């Protein structure tokens, strides 16, 4: 019988980390606060994988989040749908987004690789639009 893989003594708080990313990075309209949140949440050289692009570095992630908020208007925001789940360094948070009091524009999930308590890799997964 193969040896069992040893589990790490503590897992990161996936829900706190991924919700903080959604709220303090992708919902934050103040560029300075967004940069400070990214500095606290992400490793020094993170990589974000979007459906159409690969974004490298904290500054580039901050720029993408800012452009996204500008593009969709002043009341557009992301809302978690359930607590994030994860283990062994991989966490997933399902979310929806759209204007306040408006229809849901998009749904998806963020999957993050956590290294030493920070987000190292972030995959933004979009669900196909409903017909």
C-alpha cells in the first residue's frame, strides 16, 4: 500500500481570501485601496488567467480590475454566491456580477492557487451566457 500523503497542519482561509479579492480588488473603485489590497493578498509576482488573456504582476491585475469597473458603470459589482471551498492550496469561489438592483450580467468562479498564505495564481472562469 502506498504511503499516505501528509496533510499540512493548517489550510488557508479560502473563503476570507477569495472574498477579499472579490470585494477589495474587483469591487474597489479607489485605485490606492485596490493596490493596497493586492499587495496584501497576492504574492510579489502573481499571474491571473482570464479567458482572453494572461495578466502578470500586481500592477497589471490592479489595472485590469479598474478598467473592468469603469467599463461596466458605477453600480456594477461582484457578489459571492456561496462560501469558497478549497484544500491543498486550491480555493474556488463562485460569484455573480451585474449592476446594483439590475439583472445578473455574468456568473463564474475564481480558482486560486494559494502559496504561503497569498494568491499566486488566479483563474477567472466565466459561465456561458444563458440562452
